[in-house]
C-alpha cells in the first residue's frame, strides 16, 4: 500500500496547499501521499487491509483536525461532540484489525493537519472532510466485504452524514457562533 511520492507530485501538492492558505481556501487538511480518504481517492482496487488502514487513518485525521480547531477557537459544538464520535469510530475499527490480522497503523495524523485561518474556514473544512469520508465509505461498500466490515463501514458512513449536517448548520450560523481567533 505504501507508495513514494515523486518530487513533481510533492511540488504540486505544496503549491495547491499554499494557494489554498493564501486565498482562504476551505481545506485545512494537508493529506500527503496516501493518507486517509485523500489517499483512498487515488486507488481503484482495494484490499481489505487497504480499506481498514484508510478508514482508521481518516478517523485519526478527523479527530486531530477537530482537536486542533478547538485548541485555536475554544471548545465548542459541533467539534466537541464530533471528536467523541471519532473516538468511537476508531474503537469500532480496532477489533477488525485484530480479526483480519491487519497491523494497526500508528496515528500520524498530526503531520497532516494545519490550523484554519478562521472559524468559518474550520466549518468549511469539516464539511469537506466529511464529504471525502462519505465518498470513501461509499467506494468501500461497493466491494465484496465480510458482513461485519460492511456493517461497520455503513455505520461510519451514517455517522459522517450526521457530522456533515452539523458542520453545514454551523456554517449557516452568524459568525459561526463564536469569535474567529482565540485570545486575539
């Protein structure tokens, strides 16, 4: 599953990431290589091992992203509730790794997130992260899966659909319910 990124690809990823930051882009997750849902987009044929690894990486990534947002903007909903849900999602996935003899990847998600420049951008990022997560699980569910894996992936997809709704509501609130920067 692990692939090296060539220099040209890394340059383009860096350029797009910088352009997004400079122009207030809504993506605060800089998923390099084949990490999480962004990595899953690059693959056509998944093994069960691939799917489990991408799934837990994306759950790690969401948790780290929302923790970072709350560190910057203060503890608030829906981020605080969704972090708890991400913890639950991770716990749902763990037994599948053991059952199917797949090595649990280390949580390296902190290497893949950056602080969004505003609370509005944080909500937009949450929307995009959940859209990507839903798309990933939809692709996985098209595959022939063991029943227990299918059930967990369906549950995780439904959870992401609920999170998406919460972030969309957050975007609709004036000033997203809070000030833009903590202590600033």
